[in-house]
C-alpha cells in the first residue's frame, strides 16, 4: 500500500509536470521549409526519408537533459530515459529536425505519452500521403493539440469503423 501511495504522490505529479502537451510558448512547433505539399511524394511519403534528416541522438539527448534539468516547465527529477525528445510536428509530417521550438521532452509511458503520439503521427502521414488531408492540416492538428488530434483521427475513426461493421 505504501508503494502505491508513493507512486500516486511522487511519480504521477512528476510525469504531469512534464506534461502531455508541450508549453506552446517554448514549443509551438516549427516546420521544415524543404517539405511542401507539392513535394511530399519526394520527401515525407518516401519510405525511410526521415532517416536522412533525423538529428543525431547526441544532439537530442543533450537538449533533453538541458530541458529536464532547467528551471522551466520541462524540469523533472526523473531520469532522461523516462522521456523521448520529441518533435512536436514530427519529421514524417514535415517538422523541423533541429529547431528547439519543435523539440520537447515527452514522457514515454504516461496515458498520453510518446507511444500514443507515435500512432497519431503515422496515421496522419498516411492520410497526407493518400491525399485525404493536406500537409498543413496535419501539421496544424498535431501542433495545436495532439491529444485532440489523436481523439479525432485515431479514437473517433475506430468508433466509426466499428459502427460501420
């Protein structure tokens, strides 16, 4: 019972302080100007393209540690391994690879953590590449409130499929 209380009073608030959504003043998102609606078939829609622009782990790890150790909203006493240095606008949606306005430490395993956002990023990329939504629409949805976008493009889409069957 004591371990549960420690978890509820210490671990959960630490995860929540890092937040499921980034601080919009620090991390509003930034786009890669080399990716446009006109060239998605030569950039983001090409399998493996993001590997060509992904920053090295040495860069993102250094930034993550700086953010987690700082005095700001991303401060956390948890170790860096509890977080992914995430691109708010993902590389597969034309997000800027190294601009700090597009990078923040996102918890891995919180209910609205990095794993859930990864599912959304992949779904939005598929929708952009088949022409269902525009690149800008996907970028705006994920940058403004990725949790709401997850609800719309993942959870609500699942409900519609189940109800259609």
